[in-house]
C-alpha cells in the first residue's frame, strides 16, 4: 500500500495574552517583546496527523509547513515552532522564507510547494487568530484544483477516501470525499497534545528545510492598523433590580 502523505500548514501568531501594539506608521505589528506560538487551530490538525501516523506505523508521512521569517528574538522563531510541531512525532518541516503579507501570497507559496509533492491531505486550522480571515485553505484548494472541506470536526482517511464530519447551522454534516483534498479544521478534530521529552529531543535532529518563496504579488495593501477605541464607562445594576434597569434604558431613549 502506498504511503499516505499529509501536509500540515501552520501559522506563526502572537500569543493570545499579547498586548498588541503597532509600529509608528501603523502598517505592521510591533514585534518587540511579543511571544509567538503555533496558531491554536493548527494544533488540532497537528494532533490529528500524529494520530493518523500512530494508527498506521510506517504508512503515513507528515510534513509541517509554515510561511514566515524568524524574528530577532528567540520568542519570535518560526523554526522553533516548527520544531515544536515535529516533537509530536511528525516527520519533517519546511519553512518558506517570506513574510506572510496577505492570504493570497501565503496560499500561492503553499500551493507552489505542494503542487508536485503528491500530498493526499492538506490540513489547516479553520483560521489564524491574528487576522481571523479563514481564506488561505480555500485559496490553496482553488489554486490546486482540489476538493475543499471547511470546519471539519472529525477525519478518517484510508483506501484513497476521507470520511469527515463538519459543523453546519443546526447540526452536523457527514461527508465522504476521494483523496487528495484540502481540509480546514476546528475544535473537535483531535485533542491538543503536549510533546514529551523524547519527542522534543528527537525533533532536534529531524529535517527542517528552508526554501525561497516563489514570485507572487500580494492582493491586499495595508494602509494602517488601529487599535479599537477604549471601552466607555459602564454602570453595573443588580440583576434583582429590573425596575432600575428599565428606568436606565428609558432615560437613554433605548426603550
């Protein structure tokens, strides 16, 4: 039986506790002192890829890919996050050495890399927590002319076919789809995993390839980022004092 090839695409994003600041011109994130992590939604696909590999010893090869450049500090290292992914028991990593300037640029880089590699599954988190665009997986599928399943919460793959569950309004949808395909996943696909010491040590010697980007023109021009305005003052009302709440709303002309 032919080895199944899986590509897990991850994003390098600011930690969820980061206090966001922008550069003086407002065109980019001020990365000073910011800790970067693997995008949390991507952790689900990494964990599921590791499970599929464990269920099929010697029958699954998993590559982890990220489009990004290492920052100036150790807390802004794409390579370090790729090593963390490899520590889950995955096989090799690839970093495309370019800033992820917009979704189309990133999708073009991933598609160019994957086009002739024969991947059966291209796995993504449903969105990255920095821009929450949910655009890249669908773009990659379109560029490669592959089926695309979004928001998957379960995945089984064998004998050239994938069986999936995805959440839809009012329920769940079960899908069977021939491989290859592109999938974006959300919570439920797998349980997050924490690498063990053995995995961390083994990851240090696994292949991590750094390759140049292909030519691609971004489709989005960022003029400026702005922080949302601070929240205004608010008044707390005892939930048992509904009359007071009604009076406050009436005074403001809201009812």
